[in-house]
C-alpha cells in the first residue's frame, strides 16, 4: 500500500492548477501500473483490470464507485466481460491533480484487498 492510498482527496476548484509535467513524472512511479494518456489535450491516468467474469468486474466497479463517492472524486469506469477500464483526471482543471494519483492508488488497493 502506497502513501498515496492512505491520503484523502482535497476539494478541487476550477482555479486549482493541473500538475506540471515534472510533478506528474514524480508521482507516476507510485502508481506504476497506470498509463499516462492524452485525450483531446487532457492528461489522464488509465488502467485496465482483468477479472474472471462480468459479475466480478461489476462488483469491483461498484466497490470503486463507493470509494469515489466517499472521496468526492469520480472516474470514468468502463465495465466489460472480464475487464474494467478506469480513467482518472480532474474535470474542473482539465488535467491531472494530486487527487487523481490518490484515487489511482486507492483503486489498486481495492484490488489488492481482494487478493
């Protein structure tokens, strides 16, 4: 469990700056299985998780939804048979915020708690 996964999200404001490229590179090793992607000029974190069937994938997505709701920070979640793709970014800042890395680590912790 990383230090990030023990952190709490802070409220995001539209005026909050997105993380710099240097800050992103410093945080990426803490969520090593996540990919840094660019969608329409917006930096995002994305990871795909594999499951044995649709029900297991949906269960994971529902647990993640509850954590996201508790933290007040919500991802894009795509559930398919045997896999869940999770994408984190901060809509209000149109980029990555420290909260996205916190939530990526919490997402990983949810999976490791099941193993």
